[in-house]
């Protein structure tokens, strides 16, 4: 198992946000985590990547306990996060944002190879490499956020709401990119409010409500589940 999250309980101060959350991701999978706003999706990703530490429970990445590791060490181990809202450096160029993504020693040594990979994946970023990030469209910013994470050469990519705020045409492009990344051998844990598209792409999925995992299974099983249809698919 690449990632094994076992019964994590995460708090903001004294306010509990996650209750005994467990999930797993195998190498080569796309696993999605769906739920409504405030359900705990982003908190789960922040806990996995080390921005928050669980009060109890364990997180293993390639068999190593990482729940107390700082984020930079987790990135060095082979995990990266595409955060909700892009979180780019707006007054830096596209190229400079990509350089920031390759800050680890392992990534920097493969910088040119990684740059060629992301430019092939997103030709528009090569075209606009000298533009300030703030001048890009919403879709272009999302592409840059994904590319910046890929510059660290992750084995597991965490993606937090990659389609948020984008036009339907751009959403389709983003999901095509996720599919292409899976075909390149990158394992993905996807948090996404667009439950239908996420489940259509994923191998497996989890449903989180008010900080609890309430349902899990193969993606096609969740698509056919009456509760999921009613709550998240508008059926």
C-alpha cells in the first residue's frame, strides 16, 4: 500500500474536525474523496501532507509513519499537494513558480526533465513562461498549480478541488489532465465537489460527512449507490 491512513482525529484548537478517518491508496490508483463543503475533505489532505498533525491515529507512506513529519520532509519522500484555490505566487512568473516547485534536492537534480514534462503536458505554460502568474486565466492558473506540484516529482499527488471555479470546458480539460497523469504512472488522491466526474475517473472512492467516512467502495459502486445519487449526483 502506498498510503495508509488509519483512524486519524484532527482538531483546530479544541474543535474536532475529523473523527477516526481511515483511507488507503494503492500505487497507480486514482482515489477520490467526495463530500459537501465543510465535510472535512481539505482537512484530510492537510493532515496527510503535514500541514496539520492528528491528535491520534497513524499515517503511513510506503510503510513509514509520517503523521508527525513536517510538510517539507513529506514532499521530499514523494508526495505533493495541489492546494484549493491554486495558491500561486502572483508576482512571480510562470517559470519562477515552477522553479519553486522543484526545491527538493532530488527534484532539482531532475529539473530540466521535469520542466520538459510539464511543458509537454501544458504547452500554454511554455508559451507564457515569462508572464506573471496573476495575469493568467483561471484555467491557466490551475494548470500552473498542477505543474508546480509535479515539479517535485511526486509519486503521490494530492489534489484539492482542481475544478473549483472553472468553466465547464476548462473542467473537462482538467479531468483529462488527471487521466493523463494516471497514465503516466502518477498515483492520485483527489478531493472534488464534482462527484460525478470524480467517480467516473476514479478507481475507488470515499464519502466524508461532518468529519466521518460514511461510505467507501469501488467508484462504479458509489455511482450506483442511492445515497450518493441523492446527495451528490442530483438524482
